[in-house]
């Protein structure tokens, strides 16, 4: 008696990207929310807190951005300048949510 095996690899590959992408996007949104809480509030009327957002940069790849054309100084707050000390908010937001993001991705992979 012979047996025929059928690979699920094509199905898994098709399901992989959207599920992992959704998990990574959810994780990026958590990091962005945490960054909004952590960002130092300063005197400008237009504050960078309102311009922290998640953007898709590739398949299953998202970035948390701080700033736009009006609030271009997110990197200056995060890393400091020759005139001001660094006041990190993005990296600590990622570190605070790293385990949760890993858990979200692992859960997405377990559903395959």
C-alpha cells in the first residue's frame, strides 16, 4: 500500500505574510502609543506627540515615526543635540513592548 503526501508549504507561505504583517502592525501601534506617553512635552504649540504614527514600509514591515514637515525634531529629542541632552522616548517605547510584539508574532505563527 502506498501513501501520497501533500505538502502544506504553499498554503502556509500564502497565510504567513498577512498574519505576521497584522501582528507586526499591531505591535507597532502599541509602540507608537507608548512613545506618545513617553515623549517629553515642551513649549511648542505644534507638538511632536500628535505626529507619532505607524507607517508601512514594506511587506510585513512597519515603522514608528515621530514628526512630519512641521515637527521635524523627533530625532533631536531622542538622541540629543550639541545644545540639549537626549530624552529618549522611541527606543524605550520599543523596549517596553518588545515581549508583547514577540508574543503577537509567535501567536500569529502558531495559527498556521
